[in-house]
């Protein structure tokens, strides 16, 4: 009904937010496994594979950040 009358489709919005959170968490976990403690150049990408099926990607570059003068 929401799609017919316009407005925010809450079920779809919630699924999108959940997908973004899961991909972000996965990216952070992978960066940590590689020894990184930060991520730069982070991006989200979503591709509709077919009607009702969307792939969500989250990617960036894992880096190790340290304070100036820190060994």
C-alpha cells in the first residue's frame, strides 16, 4: 500500500539499513584481520541483480594509523 500512495516504504528501508550495517561490519572485520585499524576511501555500492534481489557492497582501503612520533 505504501508504494501505491507514495512515501517511505518502511520494510524496504529497514532491509536496506540492515544490509548496509552488515556489509560495513564485514568490511571492518576484514580490515582488522589484515592488521588495519582504520579504513579510508569507504564506499557503498548497490546493484539490482533482478527484481527483488539487490547486492550491497561496502569497500575501502584498510590502513594502519598511528600518532605522529609514535614508533
